[in-house]
């Protein structure tokens, strides 16, 4: 807080984050400038596409509380899409997530990518039916624009910075507090090729 008040200009990554900065700092609005995040040149629609031998949905991010992983797992388990598709999570399997997967009886439906380079992550985006990103809170939400740059449809939350970053009508927005809303969104993406094509475009 003292540093923000002493600074000539404070840079932040979204209008949502700017509002948060103004609320806790009390500094003048014209001293806070929004400069959105950018992405690596690796994230394009053209290039290799990852394959698991079956359709998959992708979640990109750390497995911390605000990423809403448990509700995502519950929603995927309850979706019709889970009969034919699996859910791919970036990174390595961790103990807490493994316990949740086993408690939900989802061992056959979940995969992990292990560590990924930007190029491998881009291929993983391109191969996915959609990115599932139902976070509870984001100041920006970089996977949203990475996926979009790869032509991958996006399901994300209707709260905090995510609608702003996703843009008007460019993603399927859901209530992240309701697993049934996430599940319905997953099924819409799985079953509606026209919707996927529109979001990809």
C-alpha cells in the first residue's frame, strides 16, 4: 500500500484489477493504467495437435483453492460428455487432487500432462475440445487468451476479470459456484459443433 501511494503510476492487467487497486489503495484513478497480458508466439491455431486417442477437455493452471478444481471434477463427472471424453489437467498429479479423483470415482476419466513447454502447451490447447477454466477469482486469466489464440473454445466464469478478458460472446460464461452450471456448459460444448465453431472463430 505505501508503495502504491508513492508510485507515479501503477500498472495492472485488467479493468477489474484496476478497480481492486483503487478500492484498497485510495489513489486517484488516473494513476492506475491497465496494460493487458500478452502471450507467447507459440500460441497460434496452426501447428501440431496433441492427441490422447479420445476427445478431451483441458484445464490449465495450478491446483489451488481459487482455481475451483473440486467443482470442476464434480461437474465433469456429472456431465454426459464424460462418457466419451476425459479431462486433462496440466502439470503432475498431486496428492490432494488424487484423493478427490479417487473419492469421486473418476480415475479412468482424468489425465495429467506433466511439465509442458509453451510449444507443447499450444499443441495441447489445439487438440482439446475446449478449455475449462471455472475459476472463482482471477485478476486476468492468461489461459483464456492462450486458448483463444490457438482457436480453442473456452468455458470460463462470469465473475471477476474473466468476462472482461474473454470478451463479449467469445466464451461460454458460467457460474463457477454451481457444479451443475459447469456440467451443463461442458455438455453444450461437447454436443454443439456450431457453438464450438463460433467460439473457436
